[in-house]
């Protein structure tokens, strides 16, 4: 889908209709023995809330996704574009999203502060239904969104007098981390998307699988040590996710990598007799990942050689 087609699907934002709205409150997810769990609660809404939420969120959605100048780009965690981008990503390949969506129809517990205090809310998912269209806004809750009264003297002006604010307040400013719409996820900030949908966990699993595939190529002398260097390094995890999709990945050889290392004068140790690289520290391990990701380029203008921090297909 191109940008124009996407924007055309958002014409409901100009409707005068008040959407049907459900809000789901998520507690902190947990993973025990590789089993994901997350307590989710429905909410009871005052009759005025749907209109207030529409008036808060629809202008923000329209500003971010309709009137702003941006490129609609497929999510790629290894890229850092130098322009405004709205990322899109198929929802069916994001495990946490599908886990929560699968649970929502069966939620029968309603939220109250005795179950989960405001400050312990991990995220809220807002479901909109309007003009036969259903979509979700996903929002990770941060401490700044919760205004607690304990220890702070807070005033509200009501009935022409100042009064003490007695209850904690959860604030909503109209910003969102992810729009889930028509089996796609749309977002502006990669890190916010990854936090809201636990995608760092998923990326780490893909990166470890990529490292295991590298082991099969048999070009590393001390594979387990290299794996320990890289498995929790976020920058390398992004590159490892990218490497797995490279068409040349399965055909990599010691000779291919050695040529890059020699051509660019990289400080990586290898043994030509065994045909293996001997990575001696985390810095070298990260450099080796850059070699696998083909991150070294020659300038067309100067013939100088560079390490590229981010590459995007032309």
C-alpha cells in the first residue's frame, strides 16, 4: 500500500459520528519458562468519554498520518532514515500483538485501582469502531502519565473554590505509540513501537537464531564467546535481524569476509590455515557483524572507504 492509499482509508477521521470505544488496561507482561502472560482488564466508561477521546485523538492521528509530510516505509530495525518516516509492519508477524488481540474477546474482568494502581499500568489499548471500521491505538504508559496525589498538595478549582485533589490521575494527551489498522501496524518512533509490543524480546530471539545460523557456516573459532558478546547488544541485534534477510547470507564464506577485512584494513584476527576468525573482544565482535552486514562502502566522489552506520536501498 502506498501513502495515498493509506490516507484515503483514514477519511473516517472527518466524520461527525461518535465512535464506539473500549479501553483495555494491561498490567506488566511477564515471561516464565518461555510462556508469555499479561493480565488485561476491561474498563467501564462514562457516557461522555467516547466523544472526549475522539476529540483528543482524531486530530492527533490526522496531524501525524494525514497532513504531515512523510514517507510510508516498511519497518526495518537496521535503518535510521534521514527523513520523516511512518513505518508500517504486518501485524500478523508481531507475536505480542497477536497474543493480546487473541485474549481481548475473552476478557471479563473490569479494571479498578484495588487490582492495579494507576502507576502500575503498563499500557492501554483503545479500540475504536466507526463507520464499520475497527482499529486500535496502542499506548505504553510511562510514569509521567500518572499524576499521584500522595506527598503532593494538589488543587482543583471546582464550584468557584479551590479543593484538594483526592485521587490519582491517569493523563492522556492524544499521543500514541502504534495504530493497528487493517492488519497493519503504523508508527513513527521505532523504539516506542518496540517497547509497546515487546519487540526487543522478539528481535533478540531472531538475532540469536541468526547467530546459530552463523555457527553453521563455521567461520568462527570461538563461537560461544562471540554469541555472549552480541546477544544483548541492541545495535548488533538490529543488524543481525537485517543480516538474516540478506540473500547472500547462506553463501557467506571465510574468503568473502577476509577480503572485506583486508580491503578496508579492519582490525580483526583470523587464521588462514583453519579458515576461521578469532574474535577477541566485544568491539571486534561488533565489527564482525558489520562485515556480515556489508556495512563498508567506497565513496563515488573520493574513492575513500567508509563504515556505513545505516544503509537504505535506492
